[in-house]
C-alpha cells in the first residue's frame, strides 16, 4: 500500500469514528460534507454500489432508472456515488 493510501484510510477511519461517536462539531461536519460533496469526485460501478449497500445489481439499476440518476460517466458505467446516495430508499441506509 502506498503512503497516500495508508494516510487516506487512517484519516477516513478517524473521521468515521468521530462521526459515530458524536465527537464532531457542526463546523467539522459541515467541512467534511463540503469537501466530500463538492471537491471529491467519487465514481463507482453498479457492482461496487450494490456491494457497499448489500443489494443486488438489479436493485441498484432500479434506483438509477426510477430516480432518474444522471447518465454514467464513460463506457465503463461509472455512476456518481454522491448523487446515488441522495436517491436511495431509506431502508438501504446502514443502521449505526
């Protein structure tokens, strides 16, 4: 693993831990949201999205079709993960 990968995973783990424990301030949460929603492109295949949510690829395609998600990027069918997350059914949300 590269130093960038190791650092990124450590930072993400710390942020996830602080969010779960409720130790982030509103300002920190706003900053995290702004960085990830505006400045960090997160593209994922339907298979990756299905795996993340524990759903089938068909269920992911159903959300994409029914919620009018924007067209995929390039021919390898990458979807904007942030946009997808805004449109998923509430039952897909992980219980934390």
